[in-house]
């Protein structure tokens, strides 16, 4: 679907389509709002750039439309067509189904002709659900602003119609809060006023409705000099004629603590709570879970105060003290006694038996519109006895643990609370410290936001320190937080001390959970998988899973969609601090285990990815370590992708094993184009294991360091390492490393701009490889000779060697060698004018490169096939592959190649077809 009611997007199969820059998306939006109608090119130019378009505006528009047609190629039901006089956005399934705006308008029209209010409400709810924010979000310019305003009015009209339909169904009690906000925003809108009066009356608040009518009448007289219109007067007469509403005896309890100030963000969380309230039907229990200091109570109280008028029979609040520094969790019987007291039950009427108390409570609140907030719950057993039995009551529960039993047995709607976004965190600091101070030290505010990681309590503590110590700069506070970590967030008041708040959760852990928590704090990398965690804690995976689940339940650990576990940075600092209390040697032993796990698993993965590589051997894994078994090369590459940052971090704790890790990562780093990481890995490996390396490993290390430098354009460093490798290979009679070093020197010299030297080294490598009885190595050397011969323009020699190389690679099923040799043959064909043949070779190479996940080589092949397409004047295909190459070059940090691709793209002719 093409979405205009929010950010302009297109999704195919649930995945977003890249629609390019804002002006290109504006061109698409300008066509989409008039889907099915031709829009003149001049009008499109005006909509995209306004009244003063750039000199080449029309040509640029054609380029935008061409790119959009390519991007929409996979959408199936959406296309852009050139027609006489302009352009047309067409849909195979019909505009309403494919463009959310037209679907919205179709539904609104259907609602206006609906036979009953229920059908109208259902249809309008579906229509408004299509909105994901302001229409055309992210687009600037006069046309977009005007269109956004016009569409906003359509949305507002639909909201008004929906309110009428729901009031006709008698749902006014659920609309009071929403219409109160609307009445406040539009105080002179008589339609809104009439809806609000009706909602108040249906909620049993007729007196409030009459009072609001008097307020509106006064405002109309004072500001417009007029009386209410006939429609609003009719609503007023209906209220006067309605029978009096019975009111409950006594004063309803109003126990909510003060609403938090300030309160920022949390829109999605508040919306989920709103949805739970609207669902009704059963006891609405929203269990808000999150770590201590994440803002659970603030969210609950903010939401409760926003909806207080929905609960005219009272709002009850109980702190269950599930995680309290100075007391045990509250007994449910004691909590129930407090609830009955609040409801006005005489002490001598409260039964002694807990079950009888619960029954009395359920009877008292049956049929009442009442809110019960149960804060800081320890577990499900503490909450379940306090639940009302009436579906008119709403219960809101907060806890540091996930109340699985509550979710399972009572259909609670779980809301896992996360940290604030960067924008929300900045808004909180701005509200606390003032806009002037935060603007004056913008860089320091950004540092504080980053160091606090969106943790609300941490941000509040920082704001308090800044307020109390107003003479200190925010930059100094940021330095203090950077240098002292959690110590900078400590306070004598435990409720204002993040370490103290986290300690309450820590105290509730079992000894085994506490040990796992501490070790996770010192594990290498930003996250961890289950198999690595098992090695870290020294337990089998099933037991490790139980430990991690316990930490998840305690909101000290989170599992993402990939199944990996991660701690918030501040919680991780606290966990690392607790590791100091473990028995001597525990941390070092755990880090050895996890590093050994990464080393052995990475080596096995590398053997799957590159089976023709000369193997290295490792001693058996240390006790407590079971390397992960991977089924094939694709699973191995996926494992490297998932664990890459952890593997890099493991280099620092692997000791001499860092060299083995660098070796195991070599193929992966090369194929994925992680050039800087490859260089860093080999430097770490050499530093950690240098004195213990044998001659062959010293040669290998210098050779691969040379290649790492060469691929980054560091020619002198590359040649220095490679000459050391060549000298050592000759000194020790190591023909294998000598051959491979000659091939690597060839690569270094060609990047250094000397293809003749590169060719000579490639010939030397081939001569030696023919003595080694390894056909795959010989094939690689043949391809190298062919490639560098082609660089020199010796195309017959180049083709002869590459054809021989391809035959050997195919005979021995070496996919990477086949891919690189097909690329060489494509280059030779292109250089000799056989461009169609070049395209065939390149496409075959791309298929193999994508199969093995070699993004580095794929980028170069895409670059080269683009030249063949351009020579064939197939400019659209050239643009497509060069844009793919550009994205890969950027992702790999290959800036010079990216700049060259950008120049090639800019030089392509603009095309309208």
C-alpha cells in the first residue's frame, strides 16, 4: 500500500520501499493524491519546488519519476505511467485499495450512507485507523503544507462523525476525556460542545453537562455576540427534560497521588493503555513492567489522571512495596483492608477471613466505574486477590517483574516499558532546566542524553544535580557522569539514587541469577546469544535459559526479536560493579570460557564459509564450553553477522587466542567489506600472540596485515608487511606462504597504481602454485595473472588464463573462485567491446557472490556491470546497478569508490522511459 496519511511510504510484503529523498517522495505524493488522474508535468514541478523551481527542474523531475518507477517495480499494484500531457499513478487493484488516502475517503463516504450507527462507527474507526500522524509527514513546501492542512480538516470531520455515531450507540462515558480535550481546543465549536454535553450526560454527569452549556453560551455572547445555534439548544433542552441521575452515597475515593511533572513522550505506551481501556469486556489489567527507575509509576499516574473523569465512582491507589528498601512486600490481606477502608466500610464490618474480604470488595465495586492502581507489585500472587470481579472496573498494575501468571490467568495486557527516545530525553532535561540553559550548552545536553541512555531516573537525577549546583556547567556534569558512571547518580536519598534503586531488584535475585547478572555485565560485546551465555556462566543451555528468563522477569535484561540478550548501559554498569563481589578468579574464568566459545565456533564457521582455506588447529575447548554447531555456510555467515561486535570485543579478552579469532574472521571480514575491522583484528592478534607465533604464522600475519593495509589504500604499510612476509617465507623455505604473498603483493601494487609490478608478482605466484599440487590455489593464481594482464591491455593472455582458472574452479566446486573469475572475464569482454557478453559474465558472478554473501566483491562487480550497461546505452539498468553499488560502498566505508559512483550516476543521461 502507498501511504500518505503519515510519512509517505510504500510497503511490499511488509517491507518498506526506498523512495529516495524528500523531493522525490513529494513527486510521488503529488501523483498519489490524484491517483487515476493525469497530472501535468508543469504542475508536478510546481508542487515539488513551488513557484520558483530550479533551472533544470523538469529534467530533475524526470529523473525522480524514473527512479520511482524502478523502486515501485516490485509493488505490483502501483505504477507510474507517462501519458499525453503529464503523468498518471495507476493501481491494478483500484486506487482505494492501494492508496490509504483514497481508501480513507471511500470509507468515510460509506459511513455517510450507512444504515445504522454501529455500521457507521465501525467504518469510520477503520478509516481513522489508516492515519499514522500528520498527512505527508516529512515533506516541506507550499503545496505539501496546504495539502496537509486540507487533509487534516478531512480527518477532523471524520473524527466528528465518529463521535456522533458512538454517542448514538450510547458510548458517551468512553468519550468524555476525548471530547473534553476537543472542547478545550475548540471552545467555540458548537458541534463539539453538543457532543461533549451528550457524552457527559451519558456518563451520568448531567449537572456537569448543563454547567458546560452555560460556559459555552457565555463565551459565544462575549466573543461573537451571538447565542447558541438551534442544534446546541436542542441538546440543552434534551438534558433539561432527562430524569435526574442517582448519585452514589458518600464521597467517592480519590486516592491518586499527584500527577508527575514534567511528563514527556510515551505516546505509544499511552495509546496502548487507551486501547486496553476502550476494549472493555473483561477486567482491564495493564501490567506495566520495567526496570527500577524506568518510569512505570509516572506513566501509570499520568495516564490515570488523564482518564480520571472516566471513573466517577472513584480512583484507588495502593503501593504494594514489592521492591522496597525498608520493608517486605505488602500482604494482600493488608492491601484489601486498605481498599475496604477507602470505600467507607466500617471497621467492624470487615471480615477476618481474606476470602470473605475479597468477596465483600468485589460486591462493593460491582457495576461501578472505578480505577484501581496497584503500584510496585512483587508477583502475581500479591495482585490476584485484589482484582475486582466487575468488567466496569479498570486495574492498572506496575511491577519490575513480568507478571506472567496475571497475563495467563486474567488476560492482562502486558506493556513492557522501555527507555525514552533521544528526543524525549532531551525534552525532559529542557523542561527541568529551562530552554535557555539547554540551548546554551547544546553539546553537553547531547552528551548527558547519550550517557543516560534514555533512563528516566538517571535523567531526573542529572537534572536535579544541575538544578542544585546551578553554578556548575552541564559540560562538567557530563564529564562527571562519564568518569564516575553510576557513582555520579548515587544519592543519600535511596529513592533518588539509581544504584540504590537497582540494588532493590538485585536483592530479589537468587544466588545463581545474581552470578549470571554479574557475569553478563563483564561479557564482551553489546549483547549475547544463548550459546555464548551458556559458556559465560558455565551452565548447560537449558539452565542458562532459565537464569536469563529470571533476569528478564526482573526487568534487568531484555531479549530482542533475534533472540539475543541485552542490558541497558546503566544496568550493565551496575552488573559489572557487582562482579567485584564474585569469588576470586570467577570473572577471568568466565571470560576465558566465552572467548574460547567464540574462538572455536568462529573457526568452525570459517571452515564452512571457505573450505579451500588451509586449516589451523586448536586445543580442545576448555571445560564448560560447547561450540555452536552450524549446518552450512549460509548459517555460518548469519552467525558471523549476529556475533560480529561480540567477536571484536572478544579479541580483548582472548589472550593469545586473539590471533586465532583474527584468522577465523579473515574470510568474513573480506567478504562483508569490514576492512577497518579486519585491520584492527590482525593488529590485536599480532599484539596478543606475537612472541608465541611460529615462523609460518608470523609470515601469514604479515601477509594478511599487508592485504588489510592495501585494501584501505595504505600502500607503504602494505608493501612493508608484505616484504617482511616474503623474506621470512624465503628464509624458511615456505613455498605456500611465498605463493600467497606474491598474490597479495600483486593486489597491493595494483592499488598503488603499478599494474606491471602486480602482473609480475602474479606470474611468480602461479609458477610456485603449480608446484604445490593444489588445483584451487593454482586456479586463483591463474585468475590473478589474467586479471592483471587485462589491466595492462594484454587481453588474449588475460582470457586464456581466466578460462583455465574457471575450468579448475568449477571442477573443484569453488564458488568464490568461480565468481571472481567470471568477473575477470566480464571485465575482459567489456574492454574488448563485447559488452553483452560482459553483462552475462557479470550477472553470473553476481549470482555466486550473493550466494556466498561476498558484499565486498559484489560492490565491485555491480560497479563494472554498470559500465557494460552504459556502453550498451541501457541507462536505466546502469543506474540501477550503480545505485546498488553506491549503497554497498557507503555501507563498507569505501568513500572514494562511492564518490566515483556518484560521478558516474550524475553523468548518466536523464531518461523518461
